[in-house]
């Protein structure tokens, strides 16, 4: 459990809140997605955010932004879709998703995720 808090701390240490977007300012991929190290593997920040706040990424789907800001990881700005929904992401699909199980989802109860989410909202000054 503590791992997720540490991870979120690392992510927040490299994030600027702009409008409603949580813009990752750490390492970015060539196409603008945030990179964060999770269990010694590089993961996309928005995908990590999805796994923490919403659960496993549905098989065969990718995580897209409705704010068109690839570095953003506000879970409210993310939705799952097919590669057709987001052609810029499709070339990454095989490498980053590939049907492999998410590393972060710990079948936490809803209250736990809500707690973490409220924590982040407080940190960004929304509550
Ligand atoms: Zn956003």
C-alpha cells in the first residue's frame, strides 16, 4: 500500500496544476506522455493514474485524454478507448499494454481509492 503513496508523491513532486490538468513535468516520452518508474519499469503516468484511481485497464483498450494534453494525469480527464479513438497512441499499444496485467491495481475498496483521490484534490486546492 505504501508503494502507491510513495509513487503518488513522486508524481506530484513533478506535477504542475494548470487549469484542471495535472501536468507532469518530469521525464516525457517523444510524444509528450509522462514517464514514471514503477517497480523498475518505465510506465506512462496517465496509465498509472488510471490504474490507481480507476482500476485495471480494460484489455485491448488504451487510455486517452479528453483534454488533449498527453502529460496530464488527472483521472477525470482520462477515458479508455480503442486505438482508433487515439491514433497517436496506437503505435505504443503493443509495447505498453500487450494484455499484460496492470502492476498497480491492488483490488482496493472504493473507499480507499476515494480517500486517495480526496487527498489529491486537497493537494491541488480543490477542497
Ligand atoms: Zn487534463
